[in-house]
């Protein structure tokens, strides 16, 4: 479902894939060849959400713009980011080539640098700044060093793995029921 809110309608690149069961509301921009999978909710009613190119928002993720102090809560997500199943993001920004693990939570105004890996079920606290090339695990999330090339493989290669799947799902959506 794609819904306008306060005169703002999601803008989705023609090459992107958004599943019919995903919910997109408000001031959202989704870049070329990105994908939003079943059950994901992207709600930009308290700020703009920008998602870069070749970024994957997996099933049942929640991305919400807004800050608890009433300031605008724009969210920027870079290129070639993988947001794992069930992750919840109410953060400020995520750089490029980042893997957000399944069921991870990024709280208000957190910022994640480039080439980071946020582990499954990690909790990145409000306002926390995670520098480039950080490996974060735990609740609360702690930087445990630099991710290895093997750990970053999925952030770097996920798009190529998902592209054929995206193409198949796009065909399914174009078949009338």
C-alpha cells in the first residue's frame, strides 16, 4: 500500500521493487534498484525517509521518521544497505555498504557509518554514533572491532543475490488476479 500523507507521496524509482504487502506512507524516496519486501512498513509522517540505490529492506522491517523531542526526524539510508528481517529503525542515518542484522533496533538519532555490520538483535542507543568500519553486537550495542571482509560480504554482494529474485517478484505483481 502506498499512501500520501499531508500532501507528500512516496517516490519510487522505476527500477525499484516494492511488494504489494509493504506499507509506504508520506515523504519517502526510494532509489534505483532498491527493494522493499513483504510486510515492511516505511512511515514518513514526522520527517522524510530517503533510501539509496540497491538497498534491500527485508520482510517485516519498520522504518519510521521522527524524533522524541519534536524536531524533524529525517532518516537517510545510503546505497547497498541490507536491512535484515524484522529490524526496527528510527535512526538518523545509515551509510553505504552496511548490514543491519535481523531484529536489530536503531533508536532515535543514531547514526551508522559506511561499511558497518550491526549484529542480529543488536540495540543501537539513541544518539549513538557508530563510525565507519565498525562491528557492533549486543544490547546495548558495543563496537567489537572492524568487520572482516567475510562479514561484509553480504552488504557488498546482497544486491546481486537479490536482483533475480526482485525480477521474479516484479513479474508476479504484474499478473492480474
